[in-house]
C-alpha cells in the first residue's frame, strides 16, 4: 500500500478527518499552496513585493478607514486571483502539455481575471488617495 502524501489512501484518510484535525490539515495544505506559489510564480512574488511597498502608505493617509479597507480588500482579491490563475495554469499544463486552443483560452481568461483584479486595486487606491486630499477650492472669477 502506497502511503505517500499524494496516494489515494492518504487523500481518503485526510478526507475522513473531522473537527480541529480537518482545520489543521486544511491550514497545512493552504500554507503549502502559498509556499509553492511564492517559490514558483514570479508574478505572485512581484505582487507581494508591491503590497509590501504600497500598503504601509495607508497608515499615513487621512482617508476614512472604509477607503483603506477597500484597498486592503482589493489587494487580497489580487492575491487570490493570482493564486487561482497559477492553479489553472498548472492544471492546464498537466492536462494539455501540447499547444491546444482551449488550453490557451483558459490561460488567457485566468490572466484576464488577474488584470481585472489589478485594475480594481488601482481604482481603490485612486479613490483612497482622492479622499486623502483636501478639497480644491478655486478662487472666484
């Protein structure tokens, strides 16, 4: 009987866990996914670096907290979308190692989702920065 972590028997044993054991195992799997993505995906590392550089600026902005939360939420959306994009790319490469139009289409769609999430993050930043600036009052006449 194969007892490697990827064997069907190991997967069945994991699926039978209940309660806190299931939560602990799910957390381990999630952290393994984050590590693998960070290790193998340059775009994910770049987005992490961009967040590390830009998110601390929120501490110094005078915007209302709801705007800051919108930026943070949009950033989480970027990372989530990138994780899903990376997963789709891995599965597509495994299922269709050759060039196939549907494989290309799936990868392009996942990449477009990342682009949409990045645009959302930029828009959240724009509104937050605008809310941090004092209103511009033009002199009469």
